């Protein structure tokens, strides 16, 4: 059977939100997903399979980075409960053999579900397929369970995302001296607006109060290029190069005298020719 694909026009709640909700709210969420997937299943001709693999794509309407683990936990529960009794007899590992997950950004929030027939002999996926998110590196951090920083130095996938000034910053003492993490701290104190990418955080040098990042409502590539060009020009204009020759810098003001270095390392002033003063006779033979 060819893979079955359908989209749900909303996202599962984050695990942080879901576990704090009342049980009645949970029942409402489960019913919404079951009803919607049941309609899609009926439209497809009510297919019945013995074993399947499920891939899920979470599409977010803005560039704010989320923790994928929070969504795969609730998403897999809601979809897994919805497909049993429809596509498959049950959601045990002999019928639901593998999961895979992926993040995307788009114009509207939605969850895309891809169902493929499996032979029932596959082991349960660790969640790293489907070009998904690997959190093995970040799991090695002792702060992993409590950290919700969107940019993690141990997670390469997260570094493709974005950071807002009100988001959490990595608290690891091991990695806290990275330049981009230092920039995050300064930007958070500066009362900045907009969002920042890793490229910006690594390239920025001067951080002033009220600094502005990128606009989430505007296409990223053109404004990122413009942002980097503007700040590169500022950096050059603020450099200490004056364009004045070293000899002229010794003249304090117009009409002043220039010191002339002697061979012995000292200096002498030029004879006061044309100043209206007679030359000094001090030190000259009589």
C-alpha cells in the first residue's frame, strides 16, 4: 500500500502545557484528534492494516524555536490513540512499529501525518528518522531535564532555529563562555526586540539598549542580509582609524609646531624662523 498522508489544521499542545491541564481538557483534546482523523480515514476508504509506521511533521507559523520533545510526546499520544481501531487493531509495538518526527515553519499551524505499511518485524524507532531531531547530545547535559533554552550548544538541530530575548539562555558553566551565549545575555539585558539567529549572535559586536533583531512577520533571508550589512558598516565606522598621518597628529592645532625626532631618540623644536623673535644666544660661543 502506498503511504497515506493527511494534514490536521492545528498542532498538539506542548507537553509543558498538556500536563498542567485538567483531565477534562485532555479528554476534549483526544476527542478532537480522534474525530478529525476518523473523518480522514473514512475519506480514504477505511483502510485496514496490520502494522504501520507513522511520521509526523509539525509546522509552526512563526520562527520561535520549540523543543521537539515536548511535541512528539503529546503528538504521538494523540495520534496513536486516534489510529487504533481505525487503521490498525491496536497501538502496541507489533502494530505501530516506528515513529519519526520533524519541525517545519510555514504560513499556518498544522500537523501532517504520514502512515506507511510495515511488515510488523521492525523495532520501535527512537524518533530520529524522517530527518528528525536528535537530542542525544543535549541529553548528556546535567541540565537537560529542566532546561528549555531554544538554542543548545549540544544540539546541532536547535542551532538552526531562532532565539527571542525573552527565551531562556543556556545555563551550562561548561559552554557559558561561547561568544553567542555571551551575546544572548547582553541582548536580554538591553531590552531588545525581534528575534536573533546564531549567525547574528556570533557576528554582533556592539550591543546597545533597544537593539532590534529580525521581524518574524517578514521574510528572513533579505532582512538577515540587510541586518548583517548595516551592522558591518557600523563596525567599520566605529573603528579607531582616523585617516590622518602620524606626523600630522603631533600638531595640536593650526599654527602649532611639529616635533622633529633626532637620531639620538630625542627631539628638538625647529628654529623660530619668521616668528619675529631673535634666535637664542644661549649655549653659543661668544
